[in-house]
């Protein structure tokens, strides 16, 4: 049984704090993740502080020392505009010996890199798309062992940044163009993956040693017309009108028991292998011939009210505040504080 804690600091990316409302006390126009979490933590009765992470890391460390929380709820996703630094924030908390929610620096490093996490999963015989990577400036040849169509993505991003319908390429010219776009605009390696057809699912997992898989969500692409999107692009993910236009819906998946069990098992293994902690979300596709292919493993996924993970928790009977409490409780349990 873990100790009862009283004081939590919510660590957030600087840009997410509204100028006029540094403590997230007002009524937000948009229910951002930060608002949802801060308000839930307050409703749960914890003393709550906010610590924005700006470019001055010494100031962040000093503020943490000043607030002296018993636990940090870590909502940061980047440092100095670079998502690859998410692991360094976790590493700083590890060195400061302050307990924090979610995945640690190792797991964040493994999952941020869309190539590295696939090597590890493939080594453990979990299916992932075949892939090739293209550093900026290198001449592009079509990968021999992966047939077109290919999906071209930035190797270290998230939230479908850099992913549009043009990410699916069918020939060498469009592959070159898209790689040039990704390496130029996003200033990083591009990864070109085998296109995986079929249904797309999102599986929320809670816990540490004992894992719970939550009800599975699905993104349904109803319009089978050739021009209709077939990826969860940036617009599909974030633009409701666009989804309506193309008849794309997020909802709960209808799957038979055996398939559900198989998917849950693969997702729990991926979660453990990539060292996720407390909560995570696995994105995958189920091909027409029944193969489960993992597209992405997300440590610290979005925990806003109404997002996939909290909706799945709600469906499992865990309301929003209880869901946030669950994460806090699991984190505290890991540290035995
Ligand atoms: N190899 C692939 N085959 C089919 N669809 C893909 C593939 N890679 C990505 N996608 C589509 O693009 C979406 C976003 O890709 P993902 O790698 O999860 O990027 P992000 O980290 O930005 O979420 C996926 O949810 C899926 O719809
Ligand atoms: Mg994804």
C-alpha cells in the first residue's frame, strides 16, 4: 500500500500556459489537456502547483525545489521546441530524485525514435511495418525489399505532425519529393514504411507489473473512394469538419473476443518491452487477413477529457477523475513513497 500524498506539481510545456491564467484557474475556451488534468487533481483534493518548462532549465529545477512536491504529474512533450528532448526532462527529474508520473527517460527515448522502437518490437517477433530511413541530404533510392505504396513520415514527431494524404507515395518521384519535404521542413530523418491496410485501432493500457487493457477504440474510414484519406493524418486527427466531410469516425471497436484478446496480449507485450509506465496507448492496424501490425507505441499519450485514453477508461467504468487518480496511484506505488 503506497503512502498518501498531498502535494503534486503539474509540469507543463511553457507554451500551454495561458498568459492571463498561469495557475489554470479560469474557465478555458478549449479544454486543453493541462486544464483537464489540473482541474481533476484539484477536485481530487491535492495541493497543486504548476511548473511551466521554458528554455531555462536551471529556473525549472529551482522552481521544483521551491515547490518541493511529493509527486510531479508530467505533461511535458518537448524542450526548446524539440520533441526529442522529452526524455531529457524525465532524466532531469530522475537526477533530482523527484517522483513523476508516466514513462521514464529510457522508455521515452525508445519510443520517440520511430526506427528504434520498431527494431526492438521486430526482434521480439511483434509485427511492425517494414521500413527504410533517409537522413537529410542523402540521395534517395527506392527501398528494394519494400514495395510501393510507402508511407513517409518524420522519424521523431507525434500527433500526426507532418502526415497528410501526400504521405502515401506510389512511385520513386513522389517518394523523393515527400522525403525532401519531411527532411527539409521538419529538419530530421524521414522514415518510409510499408503501407499497412486494414482497420485502425487504439489500445489504452494502464498499470505497471499488472497491466489492464481498456476497451479498444477505432478510427473508421467509411468512405472507400480512392481519393478518401486512408491514414489518420493531421487533419483527420484534429479537424472535425474534415472528418465529417470524409465520413471518418472515432468510436469503440466491435471485435470478437478472440481477436480482442490477441490484440490486448500484443499491446501489453509492446508496452512492457518499450518500458512504458503507468499509462500508454498502442496504435495498430489489423490487416484483412487478420495480422496485428503495430504502427506506434505512445508513452504518456494525451490524457485530456474526451481523448481516446480517457474515453476508454470511462467505458471501463473509470470516470475522468478516477482515471487521473489511477495514474497518480500507480506512479506513487512505483516509488514506494
Ligand atoms: N505504415 C503505415 N501504414 C498505414 N498507415 C500508417 C502507417 N504509418 C502511419 N500510418 C497512419 O498515420 C497515422 C499516424 O502515424 P504515426 O506513426 O502514429 O504518427 P504520429 O506519431 O504522428 O501519431 C497512423 O495512425 C496511421 O493512420
Ligand atoms: Mg500515432
